[in-house]
C-alpha cells in the first residue's frame, strides 16, 4: 500500500494513527534515503504510543528508548554497516516493546519476516510512504 503525504505534519499524523494501533512485540524496519523523513515518521509513531519525551535521531548513539503506553526502542543502524557483532538489540524483551529500526539494511541480512515501511522523497515536502506489512491488522489501521 502507498500513501502520499504533502508535509511533515501529514507524515507525522499518518504515523500517529499507526502508532495508536501498535501492540507489544511489533518491529518495523524503516527504509529511506538520508533526509527522507524516517525520524519524522518515528516522531509520529511515538505520539501514537503516548511518548512524552522529545524524539530525535539516534544516529550517534545507535539506540534510544522512550517510555509510553508501550516502550519504544528507536534504532539507527546507519553507522553499523559491515559490523558483525552482538550489540545487545536482541536482548530486549521483544514481546514488551515496539522496535523501529532505521537503515535496517546495514544490520539485518534478511528482512523477509518484518513489517517494512519505505519513505521516498518526491519533492521538498511530498513523501511517498510504502507499507509492506506482515501484520495485516497494522495495514487496516492506516486505511
């Protein structure tokens, strides 16, 4: 499924709607070029999860955790390209959190079993957001 948003606010509002439907144990792989709006999307998801802290990119710290209705683990794997060691991500109780991973292609060898979102830049404000979810209930949340 594809959705076009025309502003940062529309992108966040769409993500917030999705965030309202997320359940514990959900992992989302978030693809897109630099500046496409991946962190903007995560900020909207966080709003839907009732996160009150400011959400920003974890590029330099790799991972941030936010408390909300469901804890949100936000991972930016951009700096992990080629790194083949255990960083502790797998130690989190997956069934108790929502995980969103930006730049997952730098960390996961296979993404066949995950919910995927790709954000493509159309112009300065317009984004094409493509949802490829294994969890059909999540697709229903944004339709």
